[in-house]
């Protein structure tokens, strides 16, 4: 029988170290307490587990991960009664549309060659809704917190108290109300689940994803109407 009183000091030290290592490993596995030590900023988000792209981990929070049809997800958004499930369906639909356009191109979708909010070469990515506002200096970094609306599943980086507007490849922008830019007037007319939505797509541009509203380039005779009311007969552009 093992007698702890006869155990050598070296063996005791080794056992203690092993137990501590095992304990730390279990803690990290269960809580994700390991840190990269960067400490460079934080994100205005719903604080759920993230994949690193500003969205919650599909493994832990996406009940629609096996859905691969945009019309099917639109039906879920229109008919689901649970708000959290509607949000999950919305974010999965946006990610699905973005992936399809990245792989196959925009096709007939309305597309701008430039990103009207800020520099599309930015490495900052995420998703958010921008409310009624007027932005003249579209290349600047500072934006009114009142105009930036961050909902469940969204993510907007904040560094040293300054909002870093996500406009890099893969970013998703939703418009709520009238947003006046230096060259465009964009009016989002849909409710919170049907916002006029654009994405920054690599090699394609600023592409309309879904939702309801209008966009009018400076000098244009009339605005371009995008989308439709839910359950309408005609299809979206």
C-alpha cells in the first residue's frame, strides 16, 4: 500500500505540478478562460461566444445551421414567434447570402463598386444597423453612437472609446430610416427583421442582400427601390 509519508519530496512536487496542470486544463476547457493577452479593445456586442467574425458560434447558438435555403429562412423569419429564433435565422440568412455571392457573384443584385460608408479596404469586420443620420466625412473613423445600433449577434469593435466602423470584407450593414452620405441617400423602410441590408463582398463590391428600402446616388433622377414587403407576390432583385 502506498504510504504518503514515505513519498520523496521530488515525487510530491511532481504530483502537485501535474494536478495543477490538469486543473488549469479543465478550467480552460470548461470556461474558455485562456487569454491572448492582447487587450487592444472590446466589442459592442451581445457577448455570446463568437467565431471571430463578430457572430455567435454556430455550434452553440444557431438552431438553423443545417438550413441552406434562403427562401426557407425568410419564411422562418416571417412566421417564427420566438424573437431569439428569428434573430438566429436572420444572421444565418445573411451569412448564407454572403457566402453564395462570394462564391457565385452578385448576378442581377444591385451592386455599388464602392462602399459608401467608409474604406472597404478596412480589416475591421462585423455587422450592425445604422440609424437615421447624416455623414459627410465618410472616410473618417468617428461616428455617432446614437446612429450605430448593435443588436443581438452584432459586433462593432471599440478601441480607446472610439467606434471602429466595420467595413472590411464580409461586413454587413443594415439601414434603419434615412441615412444621408456624401454621394448617396439610403432609406431603410423595413422593420427590424427586414432592414435594407448590404454586404461588403470581396471582388464584387457593396452588394444588396435583402430587405426593403431605396437608394439614390447623387445626381440621379430618382431612387432605386429594393426589396418588397413580406409575402409579396414579386421576387426581390
